[in-house]
């Protein structure tokens, strides 16, 4: 996989920053997007402090997505709809990887929020009809991503209806040391991935842990989907 | 943990049968329930053929749950509401472990079914207000459970609002060789567990595999929840 320029919509939060650090370390050019150019540049400086050789910039979201070849969406769900609606012309037909889990943290319990489109990623696809949306990276712990010296032990589950977008997202995921990407089916499955984040956060609370997911039963060597990434039928 | 008598509501299907075999092998007395006494006895004979020393019987569902100390619900979701409603007097205040994932297999894709109560396990708790319902075992592959010579590699995520029911379910799960039980929070989280079954079935299809789940980031030795099974607050 040749290095691609990756744009982060909302790359100043821990999840976006963590992924940006890992992908910069893997040799990708990274553009951190934010609603504030100043905060974008601060985040870019953080990436550079972890990965001194990084090719990284901070920009307004719209400029960031224009520059990027693949767009990663790492904003809080509260701004998901409005932000993507505004960015649709700039994103056009690019590959969009939605990382957002729509969660409510009110009270003592974390809950998944109902999304009219089904999931955050399905909402992204509805708002960006030209784009090829995949959903991935929901279950990687932000703190672990930022601790570049830590090797992750995680499977990244990738959903999507565009085979090429899915395969490129899977290839991207596997550039993070210790990560295996798995084809988790169509974009309609993204809701189950997004909502499962609640379970991992519950485990983190109960065990004071930073949990990630592993799937047992798929040989690591054989971890390629059948028939070019499209879910096969029985 | 002293052996308990376990009753299976709908123990003739692969998931119930697989769990019954594993628990019989661990020394529990098992009562397989079914709508048909004949099919219950056939299933009991299957358990006995795998575990010759098993203390196992086949009964009508109602007789089975009267005999059992812990009731495991392993019926298809289609019959979930009516079956539990009818069994409520016989179940009374027992511990009920709901294993059901409400899924629709129509067309090319598997989907999760919406449940008015939130999840199958929450529906069970609503129908059985005296009982202490936990949700668990959704992600263990039925075929692997039945292959007693196979060691599983899986974490069983357990949800529930009754701490004692949750702890006993966790202890039960860990009697299956290779299984670690984890406290995955309140019963409201059961929906995310049930629906995640769709993802594992998609992976099974895509990779011709029998997948199970592992959680990374919790030391196996430290795999005990804080404060007696109740989710702790930060």
C-alpha cells in the first residue's frame, strides 16, 4: 500500500489524534482538521512531537478534507450531521472512514443513541451520497493509540458497502502494528460496531482497563476475506 | 462453586444443546426442556452420548424449569415472549440466564430485530419480574460447544442488574474450559451483546469460520470485577 494523505475531520480529540499519530508513524501524510485552525495546528504539533519525521498539517476541516485522499471522521456525534452536511461538496467522491460511536454519557450509564439512518456511518453515507463510506476503528482505545511505544493487540472490524473503500480501510488498519483488519460485512452492520463501544467502555470502567477486541477462530494467516472483500453467501 | 441443576428452556437447539453438554461435562445436573417431551428426551440422550456420566433428563419446558436452580433460555426469539410468559409461574424468583439473540435471517443479510423492551434479556426481565435475569453466552459458537474435545478460546460477556445472578452466571461460564467471564455492565447493555452476534455471524460467513470473542487489555489473573460485580463509577 503506497502512503496516502489522510484527512481527519475533528482530529483534535483523543481518538482522531491517536489514529493520526499511528498513521503518521506508518509514513502517511496527515492533515488534522478542526473547526479552529489554531487547535488544528496545536494537534498537528502534538503529532510531530510523537513522530518527528511526520508530514503533518493542521487546517480547517474543509481545507483538510480537500487535501486528503481518505477522510477519517473522528468528531463527537453531536456535530456529526451538521459537520458532514457542510463538508459534502469538499468531500465529493472520496473514501470516508467513519469512526464515530453515537453515545450518551448522561447519568451513571453510557448508552447508545438511536440514529434515524441506523448508525453514524449510515448517516454519513446518506449525507455524502457520492462518497464511499466505510466504518472502522471504533474499538481502538484512544490512550493506547497515542502511546506509540505500546504495541496494540486488536482486531479492527470494518464494515461497508463499497468493496474498494473497505479494502483500502482494511489495508490502512493493518499499518498499525499489532492490528488485524477483518471484513465485518455491509455498512448496515456498522450500528452493531458503534454500539458495542458501550460494552468496551463498561468493561473499562468495571476493570479499570483499556480494552480492545480480538476475534478468535480466524487464522491470522488466513485473515483475508473471500471474493475480494465482498461478503460471500452460503 | 458447587454443581447446580441447570434447566434449559428450549435445550434441543444447537446452542442449548452445546451449553448443556459443556455444563454436564463440568459436573452439573442438566434438565433439557422442550415443547415436546420426546424431543427433550432425544436431546438428553445426545448429551449422555457425549458425557456418559452426565446426570441429564429431558422434560417439558415447564417441568424442566421447576426442577432447575438456574434457568437458561436458549429458544429462538420467535417464541421468546409467549414461552416465558407461560413459564413465569414455574420460574418464579429463580436466576434466569438469557442467551437469545433476536435475529432475522431473511434475504442475503442477517439483521438484529428491534425488541420493544430493548433486548431479549430485558424482555425476559419484564415478563419475569420476580426472577433475576442475566444475559450471557451469545457469542459462543454452538458447533464448538458441542465439540467437547475442542478447547474454547473465548470471553463470555455477562450483563445484569442483579449482582448475585451476574456473579453466579460468571462462575458458571468459567466452568467451560478456556472461557473467561467478564462483567459487561447492566442489563441495558444486553442489547449490544445480542446484536453483536450479527457481526460474528457475518465474520463466520466471510471467513468460513467459527468465531468467538476475546477482550484484550484485562489481565487474565485480574479478571474480577471491582466491588462485588457492581459496575464501579469513576
